[in-house]
C-alpha cells in the first residue's frame, strides 16, 4: 500500500508539472494577440523534484526499517504537504477570459494536490508501519547475528536432515 501510494503520488506530481497552470492573452505587436501559457513545472518548480523524492522514497521504504523508515516517512509526509501547497498556492476560481484553458489549469493544480496527498499518505503509512513491515535483506542476517531460538525438537530433526548427529554434543 505504501509503495502504490508513493508511485501514484510521484506520477501525479510529474503529470501535474506537464499541464498548463497559467494562461493569458498577450499583445505581441506584429503577431497580434497570442495565448501565453506556463506549465506547472514553470509555475511550481518543486513538482518534479518532489516526484523524484517520492520515487526515491519507494526504494528507501523497501530498503529500510525501524527508525530509518520513520525518518524517511517524516520526510515523505513533508514532501506531500509541499506538493499540496504547490497545488493550492495562487489558485483562483474566477475572472478568467474566454478562450483560456481553465479546465486544464484547475486540473493541473488538482492533480498536484492529489499527488501531494498520496505522497503524504505514503509517508504517514511508512511511519506507522516502520516497526512491523518487512525490509529488504531482513531474511539474510550477518553471520555473527543472533538467530531466533527455535523449538529444540525441530532443531534435532533439522540436524538429522543435514546429516549431523544431534546427540554428539550432549
């Protein structure tokens, strides 16, 4: 669930950066009046870096556990808040001239807000599940690491299966 939220959030933030966020008609002299637009990437320059941070967060969530995952979750939650702020800051709902791509402008900002919410949700979920979720490499412990105690009868049968005499050291 964390991974899906971060991936969808990153995709939404990147997609929002490609849509028009600002448009106006400008008098260009000889060329006449032309439509001038700016994309989300031009208006809110943090969108693409936030999307990349969310993608890096996917790898970080998979690779870490415990306190490191909690710290990463806080960073991702803050990145999600920044994504929401980018989409909300400067939006206006009226006073547009006819012929402007108003739907695209509002959709771009809405998609940025949605992406920020998804990234923040992924960060909060990473914080909540930091102690219980599995991490990369947890199955392979260092040779000197303590092994979990198991049932002695199972250990005897495992020793027999491996061709050892379980009673030799007793």
